[in-house]
C-alpha cells in the first residue's frame, strides 16, 4: 500500500530569508538578492557576473565550504524549530528517520587544490573531507538512519526529493529530512562561464532577450512523514507531495533536446505518478535559468503538456529572484511552489518584457498576481540530461 506523504516542516536560508514566511515575502516582492560579485570575479580572474548572494552569512564569500556549512546549519535549525523537533527527538527515531541531500558537492574544487598543493601523502584526509557536508548535516540534525547524497547536476535537489518521497510512501522509513544545499562557488561560476551560460546582468528567464543565468546559493529542508501519522499528531501540514519522476534525455551532456521531449516525458510521468491530470495543475515553478537553449526547450515541453488544458497556468522561475542555487535549486523551488500555493500569489519574473510562451493559457508576468491554483508542478533540468519533476498540493 502506497502511503500519502505530508510536508510537516520547512527550513530555509536564502538571500537573507530565514523561514518559510520571509522567503515567500522576498519572492513575491520581486526584489531578491541578485547583485554583482566583484569580490570573487576580481580575485579569481572571472568575467564580471551577477549572483544571488546571502550577505548576512557569517562566512567568507570565497569559501564555498564555509558558506555551505553556514547555510546548512541555518536551514537545519530552522527546520527543527518549525517542526517542533530537536536533535534528541530525531536521534531517538534511529533508522526510521533518513536524510536525503541534493548538492553539487561543495568541496570538489577545494579537495583538488588541497590534494595538489598541500595534501601530498594525506589522501585519506582529502577523501574524508569529500563527505563532510552530509556527515555534518546528519550530526546537526541527529539523524541516525541512512544519509544519502543525490548527485544529478542541477537536478540533484529534485532527485533527492523523489528519493525521500519514495522512502516515506513505500514504508522504507517513517520520517525523511529532504535537504538541498549549495554555497556560492567560484569553481561552479568558472565552469558556467566557460560554457558561456552566465549573464553579466540580472537574468531574464523566458524572455526573448535572455542572455544567460545568474549564480546563487541557498539551503532548504523539508520534513516528510506519512499523512495519516501527521494528521494523528495534529501538526501543521504545509502540503502533500503527490508524486514525481526523474529521467535522462540520453542526448547531450551539456545541452537539452531542442524539442523538449525529455522534459515533457518526465512531467507526464510525474503527473501519472501523482495520479493527477494536466488540467489540475494551475502553477508551474519552472527550471527557467535564463539561458537560450534551456528556456526554449523547457517552454516547448510545458506547452506540450499544459498548453491545451483549458485553464490558466501560471509559469514562474524562482531563479529570477535568487539566482541558480545549483544542487539546492530543486528543494528551494519546491518551497517556492508551496509558498505560491499557500498564499495564492505568483512569484514574478521582474525583468520579463517579451515572453517566449505561445500558448494563450500560460501566464507569465513581471509583477505578482493572485491565482486560484492549489496544485503545482516543480521542474528541474540539468547537465548530463538529468530531469526531475515533482507535484505538490496544498
């Protein structure tokens, strides 16, 4: 028997927002945390760029590991406070509580440099440090069940969400902590600049004049448990994770299929898994990076699935407000979708002038507006052909 999955806790650390309410307020305002980052571009010889930066973090901007740790701790503490739990309670659950983390791997660049420059003869220490993100998060939360890292490029968060949801609904565990965390990294920025995917200005997802993405950083965590148990406990239920899907396009390691077929298949599979029809979806938190190829392919996929449902569908991109938070994006954007459904408000695309959408029922806007949707789909598309889609209802 497949169990229903309730979301009973939220922790957020992104752009100065430290909880569900303040995160939603920032998103709906259209004024996020995007700014030029000369502190990194000048020191590391990068082309000037714009990124979503959490300027309230007590961690050096050029230390991605320290920023990962600071964001992770803030979101973890916020999750426990919001859910009314503590480390001892989660620890007492033993193996019935599991942790699932989506991230790009914040120590890769540091480990490479350390191995070359300082860790000769100490490779064991370098390998241990490769796993310090998930290990210190499990210790912070007190989770003693399996701790799993999902690595699917920028679909890592969405993939982790799928794994966590399946673990709860199948009975593999009674409680799952779903986390997505990544700190701003000069290594990641340099990679995307080599790919010519970065915009020197604030990104414009789904605009005809879009010219690239912005980097970003953040952390989001959700507590998942069986709906029946959450109702018995009488706790706050943010929403229900109805279903989802992950896939791979098997097309190109660095570009999506131009026709959007891979994203379309994953969205359709997510709807089937959730047991809902396309016409029930009134809100889409799209991947929407602002790059020419990604946005074009994703919009074709969205129009193929939702363009003829007979209802208005709001299409948003959280990245227009906070930038691309890399492996954390799938979880942060799931929280964004929850906020949009809870408040019945649209997360705007502040710099949208000429939308590439052609279907009349798809609504994209530079300003927020009210909507009636109670069911949303959140998309993640990534290098390596990785795709993920999640369906949530409030």
